[in-house]
């Protein structure tokens, strides 16, 4: 009997492994389609977590992450979006770490937010107008330097050639990479100097990275056009990496050193080893969070938002229609292909045309804001796949308001307006597209579907 009791007590010492196993199951089952394990953002995020994670062994973490995780999970129950499950799991993992190592610094929190797919998608969507303007600014700078350049949307004309600045190319997707690299550098400097930075200096450094990244992309565009380096080549990707290192990371080294010398505070450690207190309570709280995470994984599998379809879709005369997963309605007639992509609320991401059409093998040319005769502004672009060309346009519409501003429609919905839909209209010719847009905005044949 005594041997069995001793074996049971010894086995009880391995309960953290049980917790970690529960979190691994939650990650694999609940977030397998949300996070791409092989993506650069995720892999670099793991490196950043290792570089920035420091623990104050003189202080307990308390219940802050336990409470935060419970609140996020309750919100996930009401709104089963995978981002909330991801944040809940992150909070649970941080609570487990603080149970054994002491109070963790705030830098890993920033890393976990930046490495999330939501942050990457948000940066791509909200920075879209800025990225379009980079093409115009690059063309103007080249003309100012006396170079024979012109700009049409995201296409720069140089020496009789058209060079398309793809808003989804590697150089314009470097924001997450540069921010995570900056956090890695901050973490390395903090460990080497034995100092820590407060939240304000860190935010200031991250803002500097954002500005340097924009400047780096601008110089990169000019370099690629001037040297006539086409996408899909090794030189094209190499120029992006060089610009990231030379114009973003290199200037950040002295800035981080300066911030560390001026604002860094010496880390004081009262004892070298953290002592676990209230082991029984810690066990119960961590087991409770593990149970919540497994429940969240089950909800994620049984209530996948991406598989939901809109019920009771009204028929539109003259169009054949198909209801697709993800709140998408496909309408088609002899001349137009229309996708109406319903967005349930202001905090949801949407099926952006530049992502969907690119996934179908099309490249975007001449992406630009087009002002219509009625004063409304929409996005237009030329799609190309080999010798096949299509003309496309998109905007956000809720039946009352038409806009292309992310901030406008999201704020409108959060203030109580009717949810918006992304309307994407495509035609084989520019004339057919313009006719379809005029009819859609004048008589609003799709209003019942918005």
C-alpha cells in the first residue's frame, strides 16, 4: 500500500507534463487551420519568445493570466473565433510559466500578439492604401530624379516597360518579420546589459521599425524598377532581404542601444531560484485551464466559422447563384461574376479579393482607387492569368453606405449600423464591368443579399 502511495505521489509530480500535453492537443486540433507552423512569422515568433522571455524570480505572477484566460475563453464561447482560442491558449501557457518561474516580462505578450495570423491579416488589410501610395511616391521620386517613369495604380512605367508592384509580394509583407526581428534584438540587448525597458520605450522602438519598413519598401521598389528585376527571381527576393537588413535592422541597432542606455533599468534579482508556493492551488487552477482549452478545441472542430453558410438567400433575377462556405454568395450571368462576402461584424476579417484571386492563380495589375461619376470611390484592378485577362472591382456595402475605407465601415458597424458585405464584381471587358458597377450602385439589385 505504501509503495502504491509513493508511486502515486511521484506520478503527481509530472502533472505539468499533463498540462502541456493538453495544450499541445488544443493547438493541434483547435488551431491547425489557423496557424501555419511552417510560416516565417510563426518560426521567427518562436525565436522571439525565447529571446524576450525573462522572469523576475522575486515576484509571483499572481492570477492575472488566469483571469485573462477565463475572460477570453468566455468571449470565445459567445463568439467562437479562432483568434480568441489562440489568445486564451497563449494566456494559459503564460500562467503555467509563471507558476514555476516567476513573473514574466511583457515582451512575450507583444510577441504572441504580433505572431498571430490576425495581426498579419490586419496589417495587410489596413496597410493596403499605404502600399498603393508607395507605388505613386516611388514613381514621382523617379521622375524627380529625371528618370522616364510613370504610374498607373500599382504599375510603374519605366523605359517603355510595365513593372507591377504586387501588394502581396515579399517586400511588402515584411512588417511582421521586421517587428519580430526588432523584438529579438531588444531581448538580446536586455539580457546582455542586465537592463529592462519599460513599455513606452519599446513601443517607440516598434514605431520606428514601422516607419523604417515603409522607407525600406519605397527604396526597394525604386531599386527593383530601376534595375528591371522581375518578381519570382532570386534577385527579387534577395533585394527585399538586403533592404530589410540595411534600412531597417541596421539603423535599429544604435537606436536600441541608445534606448537601453537612457531608459533601461537595472534588473534586480533577490533570489536565483523561484520557489513554488501553494502547489495544490496551482495544480487545480492549471488543470481547470487545461480543461477549458480542451473544450475550446472541441468547439473549434464542431463549430467552425469558415464552414458556415448564409441561410434563406433570396434569388436575384437574371443571375444564377450559389451559396459558398464562409458567408459567401456567388452570382453569375452572361457578362458578370459577382461575389458578395458577408462580414458578420466589425471585428471580423474578410475574404479580400487580392487574397482570393491570387489563390486562384491570377496576378493583380493597375490596382487603384477609381472615383465614379456619382462621387463614390471603389477599387479597380486588372487580373491576368497567362493570356487571360479579367477586370475586377470591389467595395464595402451594407445597402445604405458604400465605402472602401476599412476604418469607416468597421466603426460604422461597431456603432450599431447594419453589417457590411464586400462586393467583388468581375467582367471580361472594362465596358461590361463599368456597366455592371453603375447598375449595382444605381438600382441596387443585390441589396437583399447585403
